[in-house]
C-alpha cells in the first residue's frame, strides 16, 4: 500500500482571497512561517498561489524588470507592479488530490520546480503539502519500508509466490 497525500498533508492550510494586499501577504507569511499561500475564490476553489518569489519581484524593481518585455517574461513585470494576491499569484496552479500517491506528488513538484502544492478535492482547497511533508514517508522503521518495497516487487511480478521471496536482514 503506498502512502497517500492525505496521510502527510497539512489540513489547516492558510489561504487568502484574491483581494488580499501585498502587505497582508507578507505579514501572513511571516506570522505563519510559510513561504507560499494559496489564493481561493468565494467558493474555496484554488485559483492561484502567491510565493515569496512572486513577492520578491517588487524588490527587484520595475526598472530592472523593464527589459523583461523583450524576453517574453512580461508576467514578472506585471507581478512587480501588483498590489493584490490576484495580481501577484502564479496561475494556472499545480494541485494534487488527497487520494493521490506521495510519489505522484513528488514527481509533480519536481517537474514544476515547486516547494508547496495545494491539495484539492473537486477544486476546493482541503490542505497543502510541502517537500518535507513528502519526506515523512521515510520517517518510519526500516523494516516497514523494506516490507513495502518487497510487497511492491512481489506484486509486480505475475506468478511470483510471495512465500518464495525472503527479505534479507541488514548486516550489523
């Protein structure tokens, strides 16, 4: 049995409305000790995510970002001028479902280069998962991990008798 996202996610995810101000976002991230926050609409559906990287564009400054028009990175220029979460958020947002595997969450986070990912059910925010949350699957006895791996290998080979497979003991 593989671990699901719902087993490791943070349920009480902090989220903001699209109208949240730049200053409020910074205060919230500092107070909650988080580096990104999902943006939700009135129905609780995730519409984007604001990260520290999005907020930092304002510090880079409009003058430094003006050259981005020619590079096709106009979105960063718009974010640098943004005043609300709706202006600053990254979209479309990459999400994962609570029933999805931790492995799938890790693959998705790696593919998109993100550190946190909203967990959604029917579009509604139900939690958030971070890289460190995903690593919690390894915070258990080696014997349990070894057993899970052995089970996956045995069930992956049709006709293989599980009784014929032994799990070697680690040498001391």
